[in-house]
C-alpha cells in the first residue's frame, strides 16, 4: 500500500514538474512570437520588396500545381466536419471522464498574415495550411488523451509517429502493470498528460 502511494506521489511530482516546464516554455514562446510579430510590422516596408504579385505568380507557376488546387482546398469540407465532431465529442465526454477540455487558442495559431512579403493568395494558402495542420495537432491531442485514459497499452509492433503520451503506456503483454497503473495513467490523463519539451515551436533568428 505504501509502495503504491509513493509511486503515485512520484508520478504527481513528475506531472507537477512537467507542468511548470510547460508554463515556462509557453511564456518564452509567447514573448518570442510577440517580438517576431512586432519585428514583422516594423520591417513591413523592407519585407514588401520581396513581394510577388498574384498575376505574375500564376503565370510563372507550373500548371500541375494549379491543377492541384481544387483537390487541396476540397479537403476543407471534411476538415470542418472533423472539427465540429471533435468539439462535440471532447467538450461533452472529457468532463464526464474528469479530463480537462483543451483550450482551442493553444492549438490554432494564425500569424502569417502579418508578413508583408506575401501576396493575398499566399496569405490565403498560409491561413489554410495553418488551420489544417493545427486541426490535425488538435485532433491528435484529443485522441492521445482519450487513448491514455481508456487504452494505455503499447502495440506489439513498432509504431511510427507515436503521440506524446505513448511512452507512458504499459508493454503489450504486461497485464500486471496494466491493472496496477491504469488508475494512475487515468489520473495523468485528467491532468492533461505529460508532454515532452518542444524547442522548435517558434522561429529563431
């Protein structure tokens, strides 16, 4: 009983320590983004010299790229449907599990429109790419917390591109560890999981 309590306290301490690191990382990235945007606005005239008109860009663009536009932008329909269902699912179900819902603004970032060297079509492309990739990251986080809560078991085979919570999962055949750790892992899921530090979120000069 004491051993289980000590292990729980250790995991809580690790979770707290990780949370403090994430707060520091968020503040650092926030101020770095703010400085980058201020710099972009300050250097607006200088950056505008590198701007290319839409008409010129279309004329010089390979026809194969232009032909792909309907297929790229056609994905916006399933993307919006996915977004709606993700919101309905995790806003309703996460509170039922005791898992804190995600803050949308932490995952959806739109700041490339400040860049004066982009024309309106390039800015539109950037907005679309930002939305789609942020949506995938948002969906991944929701699914990873769901898996951590309900099925934290590693696969028998190696899986490429695993999410941040996968390293917490128990081994495939370790039934004893699963029964022992399931409550602890669900508690971690309720706290938002344990995220690995990511030093590549913002640009560096």
